[in-house]
């Protein structure tokens, strides 16, 4: 068992609207280990996004506690939570929130400047390296309206990674993208995880979730099931090349098919 970087104990979230109490999360208990890639699935309205926001300190909890990297979020004030999220957490959403008056590069470096952990030159170099790795370096000076949805979401991912967060929280990161762009963003999430970033993601997509190490199934604010898939293989594919490379490509595709099949069967058992 690896080191636990995020733990929720008896976590509850309740909203009261017009005198009516809505228990969105009910006694959630979960542990996320460093280096894991965990997906949260479940029907609409099951509390998936609320769980993500509550365990990251973006939303208040009604009861229970959340320990993130050894710190109890319930004992932190808003200023402390804001600093923690800036330095140790990264966020990527379905809606690609970026500042309209800034170009792509300026949006990416902004959290790095705000954190004040490194010089601006170091932040700039990190941003350039991330953009090259994500295949969007040519968009650096463009406005956010001048790039495709897939490019913009990869820019959001670069921004989320600029401070080397311990945990990347992703809420339906491929939900607004076409299938090609979705797979490109997913591949980059997997690469970020392979380089040490813990990923906790909400998704409705079976194809996306199949790349996770572990899937949690949420119903009515309660974790009803868990599926362990383990780490994806390392076969990355190659155009042409040796027979060994071609075999790796074939093995990699077969692994994806098997993981998707296993996940689909489990989801059917869970009532998906």
C-alpha cells in the first residue's frame, strides 16, 4: 500500500433549500494514494462533482473531515485553503475557464506567478516545456477564441500542472470535446499521472474511465462499488518500426479493449 495523500472520513454534504434538506453526500469514506489515477462514476445527480469540490476544499463540508497531504481542511480558513489549492492542487473542468483578456501563455503562467515559489523566468520555462509536451506551443500568443476546444483544454491542463500539484482534480475534462480531442486530453492526463501526479477525475465516459487505476461508483451520495483495473501498460504505439514495436502497439490496443470490456460489465452490474 502506498502513501495516502487524500483521505475523507464520514464526509457529508447537505444543502437546505426552502426548508428542505438535501443530503448530497452521505458518510463518504475514501483514500487516495500518491500516484493513483482514480475515476468517479455514477448517474447524473449522484453527487460526483460535489464530492470533487468538497474534498478539494472548494466547497464546505457539513460533517466529517478531509485530510489532504497531512492537513485537515476543516481546520483551515478560506485564505489557507486558497493557498493550498494554488500550490498543491490543480483543476481542470468541462467548461474551459480562462481569462479572456489574456493570451494562452499568460493564462498558463498566471498561477505560477501567483504562487511565488519560483522566479518568473523559471515559471516561463516550465510553461514552455509543458506547452511543448502537450503539443500547443504554437498557440502561446493566441487569444482563447483563436484555438480549438482540444487545444484550449490542453492549455487548461498546462495551467493546472504549472505548480507541479500533488493532486490534479478533473471534472468531466473531456465532456465538451469531440472523440479525437477527448482521447488527446486523456492521453495527456495519463502521461501526467505516469510522471507522478495523482489524478482524481469525474467522468461519464467509459472509454475515459477505462484508463484509470481504480473506479468508484457513486449513487445518491454514497460509494456503492469499487473496481480495480491497475495501471495501464506502457505500450505507446509507433508508426512503422520494428516487429517488436508493432507487437507493443497490438498488445496496447488489446489491453484497452480488455479494460473497457471489464469496466462495461462491472458498470452493468452496478446498474449503469
